[in-house]
């Protein structure tokens, strides 16, 4: 027969043990499995080849910013283009500063240039614009050479990444993994199986769901990003029960109390 005092101890011990068990269960449920943290998962470990989808040349749109550099045997005449020397230092200025050194495409798709006036560039590639400007300058300059580049190459990475933000880039191709790298990688609580890509095509916003854990992403038409794409990384469910949100002191206190009570009552059983 156990006395009333001991029965009270047992009730308290049972409550403490249950509380400790619940805390342990909560902490375990907050863990994210390794399979949810890996990219390009594939059961076949042999080398696999994925044909790269052809990336069409970017077509200039209204509000784009163009860097236009004109060179000629007649240097003085070529210098009429006021932002002609921007190439030497455009990479060292801020995106806003770079836009001040560029030519803006208006809402109708025209760019206003010295000597030439309004030139229609909408829906043309930078190579096509270079040829148009060179042909237009042939009767003004001596052997003109024209270089056109798109300045406003930006992508935005939002959501569960280490450094979300708006990132400029200069290369012609930027992959989805490059963009994730610019943002410092996805956190342990980011959903790599459901990354959202938002892209504007002809005035229509498209939402594309991408699974970065599958190797097949390498031959997706959305693997290479376009200027002004937006990437959003969603949370996995375990983020709600993030271990950092559980007071560690409470967990340790529950364990200590349970062990102490057990050590007191065990010899008297």
C-alpha cells in the first residue's frame, strides 16, 4: 500500500514525465529531414546528361535602360553621345547611378539619341539595335562602331533565403541556382520542392512552381532566368515549430525536475 504522500509524488512525477515527453516530441517534430535539404536528388548516381533548353535573346521592352557606346575614327563627333564613357566605370556605381548614365526606353518603345532623334527599339534584341544605330550613323560618323548593352538586369529573391533582396547581374545567362546563391542559399526551413517563379511575358504575370530537388530542372525552360524575374521560396511546415522558438531552459528544467523526483522516490518504493 502506497501512502497518500507517495501517491502525490507519483502524480507529480507522471505529469513531469508526460511534459518532458511532449517537449521531446515537439523538438523532434521540428526537425527537417535531410531529403528536404538536398538539391538535384537522383537515385541513379551515374553521370546524366540534360540538354539545355535554348534561351531566346532578350527583347527590349518599355522602361528598359540601355548602355550605348559609340566609337568612330572621328572621336570628337562620337563624343556627342553624352554617356559614351560610361563603360569605364558603370560597374562601380549603384544601379540608380547606372540608370542615370543610360538611355531609357519610353513607354512607346523609343529611345531618344543625340543627332538621330527617336529610334524604335521595342521588341528588338541588343544586337539588332546595334545594327540599326550603326546604319543610322554611317552618314554622320566615319566608320562608327556601336555597342549596346542592357543595364537593368535584375532578379528578386524573396522568402525563406538567408539574404533576400533585389540583385543586379551582368552575365547573359543566370540560372535558378545562381539566383539562390546570390541570396545566400535557401535556409533549412525553405521548401525546395515548391519554389515559385514569377515572370512577366507580354504584360501577363506567370506563376511557375519549380522543384529544385529534381534533376529534371536542368532541362526546364525556366532553368535560365530572365531580367526582372521574381523567385519566392515558401516555408516548410516545420518552420512553425522551429526549435529556436522553444525555450531550451524549460526543456532542461523539465528533465532535471523529473530525474530529481525519480531519484527521491525510487529508494522508498
